[in-house]
């Protein structure tokens, strides 16, 4: 019996009816995609074209009249989870079209967006995001690739490495040093085309889970200043905003890999017989399956919480996305390793699905912020103000409106409204603090009650509350 990816989690309150329809469409398209890839570059190009023709890339590439903030994170996460369940390269092809154009969507001129985004969304062009360098991976402030202003142009010199889609991309988003300030303050973002003079591929990089990867070189690469994204010196901020949008989707891809390993393991445990019965009858097997299932659900909950917060609450999700990425990738590694163990000798045989998954999951713990970097991000956010995460923010009328063209299901609305009403940590009201305690801004409450309203620290001698 052929396996199909589960969609039972679409009943969770994070999703609306449209997300179920979207998931069905992704599964339908994924089932038609080829799995055999004798030529990785050619296969990736073909996958991008097929995903574009099917209309899936429009979910990860912002429309011309909107920026990347309009992208529905839950749609991206669902697509990546379901594509990764089917095939890692299909997930890669989908994800890079969004990551490669996210900065352009956020900060590009209307003319530049019109020139690039439609071609990327249809699969005509392939996009790439060039940030890392040989000595500047997790330490982004150490990057050395330079862009020097020269009249109406910029001249780029240096190298970028570990660039996904390097060698096959038509358009690259490049973060380079412009000297506007020290460290991360001195970077700017640019759009570079593959046929720009001075641009070349210095080296193709082979990895354990084959996909297009390269070191790219800029040797006096001259581009017009109109291809700078945002203001000079804003490159790091634009790059981090781009990664924040797509980081939770890395977690979703890890969940997809883990679910496939789990599905394969359960099927194998039922079919494999030893010691007079099925492998699934052994208590050690049952314990492994229980742990794997729980780890997958925990990772998925963190992943879709982060996506829901961004889509519906329109809240910053740096902390939540980092938690999702860290937990999902690390959990998926353990789940897949356990799957290989359950398969025994078959698990390490070339061509087995769990063997492929074992190779594919490893990179996710490194790229777009290694696990150790995610730990630092989470700690930084917690130490900045631990208490601010426990107080729901007051939502304006615009924030409670249906976001990004989607409708919240009645079930979703009912569940979250019930939680909101039952919580003692409610948002500000007239006569209460207009800002949660612990925030840097501390406006005074208008209440003149001698006892402090909920959420305030104390009252002053005048009877006014102090937030």
C-alpha cells in the first residue's frame, strides 16, 4: 500500500479551511514530481518549472504589488512539510525561490520587483540568496565581500560560498560591505544577475544530499545603483528580516522529513517479522514509535505556532521561529536516526528512503542559522525581557482583521477567543495600563483608583498607577 502524508494536524486551531485545500493541492502536485534525479542541476531546473506551472511558487514569492510581509507563513510551512515528505530536492526548489527574492520583495524598487518577481514566481528564473562567506558564516559581521560606489554604479569584489542554487540561478540577492559603519551596520543588499560582467562561479560544492551549491565570485562586478535594496547600510537588517520570514519553514521541512521516516518505520514494523511475530509487537519498538510520534508533534506545534503568530497576530516571531527551527531539526535528526535503527541493515543501504532522509536532514541543523545560533537567539530574546512574552499584546482593529486575504475558520476563532477571554492576562483597557509591564515604554495609566489596576506595579502617592 502506497504511503501518503498525514494531514491530520490541519484540524489544529492554527489553520483555516483554505489551508486544507492548499495542502491537498500540494500533495497532488508533489505526487506527480519525479523522484529519480540523474542530473541534479537539470532536475532542480525542471522542478522549479513544474512548481511554477502548478502555481505553487506564488505562495513563496510576493506579488508585484505587495512585499514579503504579505506572504502567508502557514502556506509556506505546509508546502515545505508536504514537499519534503515527498522529496528533499522538491522542497529545496520551492523554498529557494522565496528566500532568494525575499529581500527584493521587502526593499526593492517597484521597477526591480516588476522585472524579477513574475519570472521567479512562474519558474522561468531561479533565485539565490548570497550571504555566507568562507570566514563569515554564523559570524555575519565578519563578511568581507565589498561593494564600492562609483558614480551611478556599485562595483562588487569578493566571494560568497555555500550558496544554494549557485551555478544555476538567474538572479542573486547579495549582501556586501559598503563601509557605512562597523560590523553589521556597514552592509547593504544588492541584486546581481548571473550574466553581469565580473560575476562567475568559482567552485561547485558537492554535499551528502546533492543539490546545487557553489562558491560565487565578484571580480569588479559593476551593477547600477538602482539595484541596491533599501538604503545604504540596511543590508544586515534586510537579510535578517528575510531569514525571519522563512526560518519557520525550515522547521516545517524538518517535520516533513521526520514524518516520512516515521511513516516508513511504522509500515516496516508491521511488515517485518522476527522472533515469531511482527517487529511492532516488541515493546522496544513500541517505545521508539511513541517517542518518535511525540517528538514530531511537539516540533510541528512549535512550527505552526510561529507561523500563526506571524500571520494572524502579525507579531515578531524571532524567538518563536528560532525555537521551532532548533527543535524541529534536532528532533527530526533523532527520529530519522531511530528509523534507520529500526530498519537495521536496510537502513544504510543506498537507495532506501530512510538512508536518503538520513543524509538530507543533516544540513538543516546548520543552514539558515545553526542550532547553536538559534540557542543564542532564544536566550537573547528571553534576557531582553522575559516577562513580555507572557503578556498577550493589545490588538488593534487592523490587527484583528482577517490577515493576508485569508479567512479564519469558526473553529479557530472560537478556540482562541475562549482562551483570550479566560486569560487573566488581558490587554489594556481604559483605566488600565496602556503598556504591559516590563516594556521599555512606560506610559502612565489614566486610572485614579487607589488600588493598582491589573498589570501595574504599584500606585503613586497621587493615586495614579505606575506601569
